[in-house]
C-alpha cells in the first residue's frame, strides 16, 4: 500500500510538472531553439523570457564602464600668438566590451556583434584634424576644438550611428558554439579613446565645459545558417557613454616688472678724446630688463624687438635727440645698444630669447658711446629706445 501510494504521488507530481511545461513552452518557443545533447544550444529560461520581449532588437554587449571619462591634464596655458594646432597634453581611457552574455541569450549558433559609436556631439566640419587623423568636436570656447582618436579602429564620422546619425564601427566580436562549448573573439573587444585640444583660431581664457562625446551600442549580424532562426534588424540600446571632463585654459603671459617699465640708463662722463675716430666706443654700461612669466610652457618661445625713432647708420646706434637734452647736444656721437653677447642690437628685428622660465626672466644689455664722426664735440648725449616682447 505504501508503494502504491508512493507511485501515485510520483505520477501526480509528473503530471503537474508536464502541465507546467505545457504552459511555459508556447511563450518561449518562438524565440528559443533548445539544443541539448543533440547538439542544440541551451540556456536558462529567465534569459529566454527576456529575449522574447524584444526579439527584433540585438541583445547588448557588456562594457567595462557604462560611463567612461577622459581627463585632459589642466590647466592648459596658451601663449598669445601661439600657432594653431595641438595644445596641451592628451588624455585617454580604455573601454572593453564583452559580448559573451549577449551571445548566450540568442538561439543562434553564430552571432557577429558589431560595436558602434553613435549620437556624436557637435562636430566641427570646417577644421580638419591635425595630421588628418580622428574627428574634431566643437567646444564652448571659441578657437578651441577637441580631437578624438580611437584604436583599434580610427575615429570617423560616417552615417552609421543609430537612425543614421554620425558614428563609426569600434570593432567586431564573433561568437559561435553551444552553451557549454562556445567562444567569442576577441573576448573582450578593447577600444582606446584619446582626446586632445586643438587651437583653431584666436582664443580667450576660460573653462571648456564637460562634453558627452558619444554613446556606444551594438548590432548583431547573424550569419546565414539554416539553424540560426533569430535575426536582429534593430540595434541594442546604448550602454556606454564617453565624456570629456571640463578643462581649464589659461593665457600665458610675460609682463615687464615695475623697475623695467620706464628704465633709465646713465652712462659715465668721458672726455671727447676717448672717441678719437669714427666708430670709436667708450663708457660701456650694463643694464637689464626684467619680465615676470607665468605658466610658461616649453612649446612656445619669446622674442624681443628693439626700435628707435632716431636710428644711426651703424647697427644699434641711437642718434642724440635735442628734445631730451638739457643743453647743447654733443656732436658726432650717439649711443649704441649691445646684446648680452656684446653684439650690436639690430633695430626692428625680433631676436629669439628661447623658451621662457616660470618666474622672473632677466635680459642683459649694454649701452655705450659711439663716435659717428670726427671730431667729437662736447655736450650731452641722450636717446630713447623701446622694446617689445612677443610670443610664438
């Protein structure tokens, strides 16, 4: 009796189990082809049910980060007059995409997942990327773009994003096999994004706002196979964003110190016989001009230009001006300016000073009497020169 009773219970349980399967199978059979010991793909019912709800949409791959951020080292200092092109340092981030789970919830033996970028931020269609590499995004600062490059597939802006928006294919992951014997290659797909600022025109200091550069999604291209019954004409939802963090821009400048803005150089008193012939010099006196340089960068250079309203025939000579003399100007004599190497200063010619320091810049010069003729007559000698600092 106990055996009969046990058998009865077992039969009853089996009947109940079969009835439960009869209720579950019709809602999933359209989306799932089970492939067990006979070589058919199997999977868990919970995944099957999720697939059945959106059968036409590609299942999403799994990113290493759903919110990837690129940080460009800042602040970035730009010298006045700096040439157009790449500025500052680049920032990078690497994101990986694993399509294993996406493959396991499809009923196919083969799935080729194409990972795409889409919904790109506003592009600059008028400025070409330096070297012709990557794509250029606009920023809120006039004259500044962001160049984005990518690896392994270079960034571009073809109409391959969702609904025909701009984007490009980041890579392909090919999966095949059964639930317990499958492979995806590459696994995972690794993509490196690199961003750097580009000067495209006149710039003012400010802060570049954070920009969501793009979103990432994938499509599933199912190879033609009679056993692969499920196709995916619609791409997945976006599952990763790439964002550029805010960047601060400073304008690098060198300003003349207070003691050099109106500089007076006093030469010693000499006898006229110290200048016996044309071209003779005497009374050499050192002086310097100082600048304060802030946020100096090695990729820009300083230039100094000297000029005068009363140039002499010889290089670097300033002829005396009656307007700055308290008495009768000396005859046949002028003032010659020399660089630190004791060579005459060529007027109206920019002289390279090299890369500026961060801090005080001291420029050494000399002034001396110069006989412009003979004989030299007694009197006062004075002259005026201006100096201009420029950047490149």
